[in-house]
C-alpha cells in the first residue's frame, strides 16, 4: 500500500521497523543502533546491525548500513562484498555522495562497483500504457478485474470512491463511478463465484472531504458490495485501529486482510461476521498484499520493512517464518504481490529505484521486470490479467504531506494503468511443477483426494499404464487409501520439462516401493504430463503413465540343458539364425547382423538384456524334442522353425 511508504517514512532513520518473536528486542536494538550512528560509534553500530539483520532478512537498508560501517572500520573487503549484493539485486545508490565510502576509493573493485550501483537506476522493461487515470489529484490504490464483464475496478483514496473502467484495452474505453463510500477506498478484490466486490476503507488525512470521523481515530473496515449494483451487502469492522490496506480472496471465498499501519493479518471465513487474527502481535510491522502458496496451505506475507514472511494456515494463529533471501535478493519494500504460476510478481516501491520484480517461489532468485522507465514514478498494486501484469504507475502519494495537504509546488500526478507482458521463468516453472508432481504422488498412498482435486484441471485426461483413459471424476474416484497391510511410496527421480508460453510438458521417472505384507516390491513408471497456466496457477491437463519394464532375474541351466537349444532356426527360406551355447548364455548369429545374447529366465524361456518387452520361447513336440521358438513381443508371436 503506497500510503504506508509515506506514513512510515519518518519512523526509523537507520533501518526500517522490524519485529521478532520478542518485539522489545528489535526495538531495543534499533534504538541502540540509532544512538550509535548519532555518536559515530561505528564498531558498536556494526555489531548491532549484525544482530538486527536476521529480523529483517529482506532489507537492503541493513546491508547498505553494514557496508558503510565496515568501510568506516577499515574492512574494505567486507564493505565491497555487501555493496556487491546490492548491485547484484539491481538496486541503485550514488556512493559518490556518501562520505562513509570515501576510504574505498583505492580498493581495486570499488570504482566499477560504484558505477554499477549508479547505472542500476537506468531504464529496464517495456510496459505499455493502457489508460491515463481520471484527475491530477486522484490517488488510485488498487485494481480488481471482472473478466466476464471486461470491467476494471479502481479504488480512489482521495475521493472515497470506486470507479469502473469498461475494457481498458480498447482506445475508446470509458469509466464511471461505481460506488462512493464513507471513507477512502484502499484494497479491492472480486469473489466471482459469489458476485461480490470486496473493498477495504479507512479514514486518512489525504481524503478530500470524506471519512468516518477524524483521521487520528483510525477507523477502518471491510465492505462487500454487490458486483452488479455496487450496493453494500456486508460490513465487517476491523476491531482494531489503523488501515486495512490490502486483501486477498481465496477460491473458497475466504478473505485475507492486512492492517498495514500497526501490523496485523486478519482472516474472514465465508459466512463469518468477524475477523480472526492469524499473526502474533508484533510479528509484522506493515504487512502488504498477501498471496497463497502454490498448494494453498501457506500465506505469503510481504512486510514492508522485514521482507517476506510465511504463515502456515493450518497452524494459525502463529508466528511467521522468515525464509532467508538469496544472495542477490531483497524482498522488503513490496507494496503489492500476486502469484503468477510458479513465481511471485511484486511491485516494490520501497527500494531505490522503485520497480516491478519477479521472485522465484523459494526467494533464491529474482528478475527485475520494470524499473526506471519514463513515467513509472512510484508504482503500486498489480493484478495478473491473461499473460500480463496490469499495475498503476506514478500514483502520486509523494505529492501530499502527511497532513493530507498537497505539497507546495508539487507537480500534478499523472497516474496511469500499465500492462507488462509476463513470460514464465523456465527454472521457476520446472521447480514448481516438480514440487506439484511430488505432492500428487505423495497423495496416492493415503488416498488424499483433495490434493488431486486441487492440481487437476477440470478437463484433464489420463491414460494409465493399463491403457485405461479417465477424466477428472474417474481419476478422483480411483484415489483410495492403500489396503491394510500395504505401505507404499512414489518418488520422482528424474524430471525434465519443455516450456512454450502457457503450456509445459514434463516427463519424469518415478520409483515405487511397496511393502506387500512384509515383502518389498519395487517398480518404475515413466509419466509424461501436460500442464497449462491458469489464473490460479499451473494445473494438470493431460497425463500418460507407462510402466518401465525391467529385465527379470536370470536362471541358471546346466550345460546339457542349455546346449540342447543350439542349432539352426529358419523364419523363411532366405532368413535363418544359428544358436550356440556359450557359458551360461545363448548367442544367436544372423548373417549381416550383430550377434544377440539371451539369458535363461526359465527352462525354454529366454530374455535379451535391455529388451524386457520381448521373450524367446522354445517349443517342443509331444516327445519333448525342440521344434523351434517364437519371438514374443507382449501378446504377439513370430514363429521360427528348427532346421533338420
């Protein structure tokens, strides 16, 4: 929420606010760091920042200040390493204006690094303008897309209204007021199944003649509007002060809402009249737009100061888990985040420069999609529409004082709707599909139908190893727990993927281990799956399962029995083979072809190593004499006769 960037701007001079499981610890560390910075106690400041850093895993500010204190302490290599992390992340700083780094001037790697950090402020990306917004004093904050009606809803903080744009992709698109509400409108979200438009409202100083009481009262609530008429059908007051600034609607109608001024994560279950709180008080300082993990079990919570935290929904209320960011990844300063298949796409306006960025789901890699382009200004929330991210550019919050008055001499705002093409990241897609595939396999033994229902597309077709074709309903019916006495597991051991736009074809080999009443059976399967990207993520559209045939164990025949098969065998007058016994095997020779070796599986039944689909079966007459053999490939036989 862009409002929070400016509301929190003066909160901490040294580092963005952070909270741990013991909130007083970070506050004490932060006060200590500020005092040490003021006193130029660089050694003490450095030690305090090292202790503070784990509480802010996504913060580039901490890394920058650590670099500065290291430079002041005469540790140039440490300082350069920290600055390199910032440069690798695409962040921009003008080190020439910071005296803290003067001592690095003669370091061999510093001049090039300083130039990299300066150049990172250049333009990246190629978003296109879809529409300019309505007035120069407007403060658009959030978007919601009604696909069936081709309607884009836009919230306005300044005038306490929701506007609707009819098909913004058309040059002749029009807009009108959809609803005027009692307070500034922040977050929007559509529950298409229930025909509701959810909107959060709050009273803030930047509103122009609207609001519920004084801004200092911090009244805030969540409203549900009829998607057709704009009529309010439900109101849920927050039950706490602040600003309900962002929201997410799950497939089942659950609404997740964040209070972004003081820090709280709330949940409104379908049919509920009040929120339940998911987080531990003090864990988040300014939670922003959440997203669900690919399996729907984890709430991905960007915190403006700390970075991305994770809430395990089946265990909440709970403390957040703060995963480590990759070496060149920083997740603080995110205003809005949205899942795009295997990745998380975010508007990150709390960094320098502000940008649109994509993170791998494990937060180990990032890709800057848009940064420094003309007119980008301070972007805010985005939504995925088709294969594009639609987001608001140059919102205009920086033109207003905290008091709500427009800054003297501030230029007019030129907020606009932009579209940015989203091409899937192959590495992230492969990682996600492998994870989802393993989840499907893990769900087979316990008969967990919910997992299969979640990942299967409604139109899915499956061909199994027995050549049975099933649709989704038939697949789900087959998912049953293993009978008592059987313990099984399937593990993906090899995985390859080809990606073309919104379609991915994956082939993988899976090892099965089955404890069958105390006897261990092992099998292998080759599966080829077709996935396609939907608004909800990657879903399985087609699957073919093949059993991987393996050579049977070889038997041992005595020499007399084995050599009795030696001789000449004919297929036609022109085609014949000669068999000879050699050690424990039969070797077949055919003119113009390489010799072939067969091992006994049983008496009269031989196999060729590496060709488990075929067998060579010798035939006998009533008296037991060998009369020939058949080459059997599955159910089909080719007859060879023994020559006299």
